C-alpha cells in the first residue's frame, strides 16, 4: 500500500505546460499568420484563401467562412494580416496586387473592397503590417515602409514611403513607428507628422528581425535562429537589452499572452516564455512537428498555425500525465547495406501524474526501439534509442506511441531511412544560381565546401 501511494501521489509541484484542445484541418493551406479581433480569429493561407473562426469559446474555434480573392488561376496568397474594427488587411510577397482589404462586418460573408495602392512603386513585395487609430503601416523589404492615412478604413490613402534595407514587420505605438528591418535591426521613427517621419534611433539585434510584439515599454523581438530578444524602449533614444532567449528552433512569430507570458512559434514546437523581471524563462512547450508558422493568443489559449493545420492549446497547470517528445521526424544518414545508425529520442512527462507508456509499434523491420520506457515519473524524462539498420529495401515508416496522456493518447513519429533519392550524406552536385534576395551576385555551392549551407527557395505567386 505504501508503494502504491508513493507511485501515484508523488508530486506537489505546480507543473505548467500546454494541453492540446483541438486540431483542425482548415480549407486554407500553407497557413502563414494568425490575427484576433474581438471573438473572430483570422488565418491567411498561401493557398486557398483566408479562414475566419468564431472563438467565443476560446478553446474550441468554430469555422465561419473561407474567402478567396481571385488571382489568375489561384487565390491571392496571404502571408500577414492585421485587423481594425470590421476591416481586415492582408499582404503577401506576391509582386503586383499583393494585398487585399476586406469588410468583415458579417464574418460569414466577407466583402472584398480592393487592394492597397502603393504610390511610387507599383510592384512591392509586402511583409508585416499594423493598423492603429488612423494609421496603417506596411513593411516591404527593400522597398521600405509605406504609411497610409486611415481616415476611411475602407480606402487607405498612401502618405509616404520610408526607405529601409529589409523591412519585415511593423508596430505602431501612438506617434512612434517601430520597424523590424531584418538583419539590420530595429528603427524607431516619430510619425506625429505622418508625411514627415523622423528617425529617433536604431537598435542592432543579434539576429534578423522576423516579428515584433509590444507590451508597454517592453519590446519582444523574434529573430529566427537567434531566438527572442526583450528590449526596454521606455527611452526610445536609448533602447536597452534586458535578455535574449535562444529558442533552439526558428522563432518566426510571437504573441503576447498577458503582462508576463509570450508565446513563440519555433518551427517544430510552441514555446511559452515568461519575463520574471530578471530573465526570460521557458515555462512551457509542446513539440508539434507540424511546421509551426504563426501564433496568436487569447488569455491562456494559444492558436498555432501549422502549415496545414490549426492546433489550439491551453497553457496552465497539468494535473494529468503529459507526454512530450524531442522530435516527430527521425531521419537517418546514408548507410551501406548492413550498416546501422542510432537516434536518441527524449521522452518527457511534463504533467503532475505518472506517465504510462505501452510498447511502441513500428511498421518497418529496418527500425527498432531500445530501452523504451513503460513508466516516467511526473516531471521526469527518459531517453530511448531508435536504431536503423539498412537493408536492400527503401525504408520509410512510423513509430506509434500510446500513453495515458488524455489529450495525446497516441502520437506517431515519422521514420526515414535510406531510399533512392537525395538524403543526408549523399554528395550534392555543384551548381550556381543568381542571388535574388538579401544580397546580389551568384551563389556557387562548391565555394562553401565544409560549411553548413541552408538555401531557401520561394516562388512568389
């Protein structure tokens, strides 16, 4: 009896993490941003239009409508969105009419009002935007920042273009415009006279700015592979770094939850950071493995846009068992037939109740799991080994893990061994391509022998 009590009532800590509430497969595809206005959640897709949800019950989004703006043989892409009252503004990186204005007075029947007209350059590539009071601002990479009068929100009136190097996102705070200028850091402008912006100061970030969130005098900056910076901007002429948190993934979008918490879309997971007046501290996370592109928050509810799915989480104390894994995708390097390689998978229990795990199921004989735990104490973790031994057949499979986690009772990891085609360890053919963004000239792969090279290819709509 004493042993039973020890095993099942062992924890008195206040464990917090993310509980999965729902997973939605929306009409739009390649989800790129999330915006909340009142009880309406808005998600633009790079494909198949924009989705609108009712979040009157925050943890249970109800799909209201999908709206597509025709663009040749497809819908106009949406990469960023901001809303003010019943007007919504979408932007994309598409050259030409890469924007849309919608009236969502009736969100079940959005009305297309037209595009944002950019004077002086009819072909910008748009990024982030913000609307406050009577001002709309749009970042447009090396085309700068466009400022618009919003005296008539249905018909924004172009005011001026501010030159920048690589503007990615915008925040408007009263008469201050805060510009995330990519790898060139942050710029602060006085826009009390909208047609005559005045540069106040500049702040050089560690990484390239991807997204901005403002909480009073605290500016949170998402910087991709460099993580998240927190800067005190109470004195706009002298911004002060308070802390930087290396998120380990790709901090792409961020969302403020309240005065202390920040939600981060970190590519393969969602992280919750807390500013405790001394440092940024990781207080919760959920590995999703679904390419978390964007994020929004309402109170303790997190909305995670994950390329093809919308997942809803609640952040708070976890009384039950709560499983987390270090990776949803396990890929092995090139091997000779008969050769083996091992991947170590971390399994954690971030709840307050012991985690019980059934024996894993693998559907391909080239893979096996060793030292797989059947029990993990609350707050504990274990490492298991996934071993791949190459045979003469293509190897692609899954490992299914079942547990007593009430919201993720069964999870499925993708396993990739060797197959015909390009895999890790195979020699890449040399090539030369022109640099079309963030630089000039040409890129030749052999010039970077021995270095890690990441190349991003985008095909504007």
